[in-house]
C-alpha cells in the first residue's frame, strides 16, 4: 500500500488556493470570449469586455480576480490503496490558512453562522471526500463566492413533475437570481439522490469544464436545452439585458427513491474557479 | 459619454442623475458591508454620532482583499446589495446620497431614495482587479476588528459606475432587459 504524509498536502493546497483565485481556468476564459463574439447587445458587449480585461489584469499581476476569494471548497478523491499518515483535515486547513494569509486573499469565514466572528484565516475549508480505486490522491480547490452561492436553491419535486418540472425549476432559480449572482453565470444542477446528495451533485457539477457535456446524451441534451432557455431570459451580463446570462449548464444525476425527484441548483458567477492536482 | 461626478454628492446632483447614466466618480467615498452597516445603524438608533459624516456621502458595498506592498488596496469589486436593504433606508434618512453595489434592491430602499433624493449605482461585479486601478488611497476609519468588513475611506479617480436606480425609482435592470428582449 502506498503511503504519503498528510502534511504533504499543505503546500499543495496553499498553492492551489492562490492560483485558483488569481487565474481563471482556460475553458471559462475561452467561453467568455466566445460569448462576447456572439453577444448582440451593446451594453452587454461592453461589460464582457471589462470582464475579459479584469481576468487579464489578474493574470498579469497575480491578483485575485474577485475580492470575494470565497470559502475554500476542497474535493479529495482518495485512492483506496493509499494510506494517508497524520491528520488530513488539519493538513488541508493549514494549507488554506497559509494560502489565504500569504496569498493576500480575503478571509471571509465566520466561526458561527449566528454569532458571526471571523476566524481570521479563512478556515475551516469545506472538505468533500470520495473513495476511488487506485493509490492516487486527486485534490481540487474551488474557492466559492457567496454572491452566487446565496442565489442557489433546492427543491424536492414529485416524480410526476418529471423533466419539465426540473427545467421549470432551474429556470425559475436563474430568473429569481436575476443580476445578483454576477451573470454570466455557470449553473450546476444535481438531480436525484437524497436532499443532501442533490446539493452535493450540483456543487460537483460546477467542477466540470464548461466545454464538456454530460457523457449520457440524454443529460447532454438537457444541459443544452437549459442553456438555451436561460439565455432566452434576456437577463444578460450583470443583469442589464443581453444574450449572455449563462456560460454553461452542467448536470449531474444519481439514482433516487421511488417517491422522490430532488433537484438542486448551485449557481456560480463568471469567476468560476477551480484547480486540480494529483499526488 | 460618461458623466464626471465628484464625491461627496449633493442631493441636488443626485436628483439630476437618471437610470442608465454612465458615471465616472472622483473624490472621497466610504466602504461598508453587512457587519459595518449593522453597527452604524445601531449608533443611529441610540442617537449617537456616526464615525464619518454620512451627509452627502457615497457608500461602496465592498470588502477588499488585503493590499500587497505598493498597492493602495487589493481587489475591490462590489458585493450584492440586497443584504444592506434593512439598513440603507436608515442611512439615506441621515443624508446618504449614493450607494455602489450590484444586484436588486427592495421597495423600502427605493422609497427612501425617492423621498430623500439618493441614487443606487452599479459597479461591475467580479471585476475587483480592474476596479482597484481606480482606487488611489484607502484608510481604515473604524471597526478594524471586522477585517475586510472595516469601514474604509477611499480616494477614487474616474471610478466607473452606472446608475441602476435613480431618485425617481427608474430601474435599469427592468428597462435594460425589456429593451434587449424587444430588440430580438
């Protein structure tokens, strides 16, 4: 069995926090530029130009793309043939602590949702683990801003609501969010599982490239139709009107109960950040 | 063509602005977001003096990233404004004439803006690196314990904003989207 020290993760997480916050993924950049090319509305074109200028400045200066450097969502895919020696949670949090402090990132976490005192170092991270075959460890850091997180919703639909019910709910969530989550947005949709599983799937869907459609043609078609419907709403960049309301819709599904049809919609802003490394 | 404006902003000037106007702001503005608004409004409720003069002031809803050496401020784009809806009418009544943020506002805020003469500006959300170019100086006024949420006095130069809601209640989110949909 392969063995690694938990503390080896700290340096990796530190670096991924800083890089993810300062450098937008290539697929998101390219999609924004492509949407700029297809946008017919003048004010929307102007805003997309500023958004492009902004991520170019962030790249050049190693500066955060957005001041909301988010809560650090850390996804760990742990090979079942790998033994991690030491305190994994503490190693991840130490990486976040170092990344956010030494990387000049904003500390946006309060220790208690009601008493609201800032932890001062952006810990704790939101850690999601998954066991997979093999002996590798895949680490993804996704800083998640709350302008868009706050616009996310979940609903337990009835099986009879079917695919039309799902489509209507996703569009309703985007419509209600309007300008608040900094459109153009990326929409993560989780369908099935349980109440909590659907929300997890929606978040996980946001980790997929905006260019990569679901491998199942049925869900790939659903993603494309949802994107067309959302971009027909006319909300546009920043909500001032235009074609470009969403950059992509990514759907993930999971088996569910005979009585249920859970649907979760997790919205991300145009600063859809995530960076992955394999140990 | 953008309108050049100087902050602080008088009620008279605020009332002249129209929804959809592009504005370049120069002068002194203040930052405050959720936690600072709560404290400011508690002071108003207690009849105490505020740590800065809100008369004719513009408040920018922002919590910047820390400045690196040689920078005035880190990335500094707007936060979503509706979270300040419970507080903004109280400060507008105290003389606040402008707010900079992004996203929708509630009817209670729009009513206070109409009654007292204030405007709601939008800056481009998610463009914190770009917008920080227009902030030349930043110093903490109060509530340093709040970290990014402390109240800061900013000196801005040609800071680009657009009037989303004017003092007559006209709303660019409604008119802009309608105009686009009618054009296609």
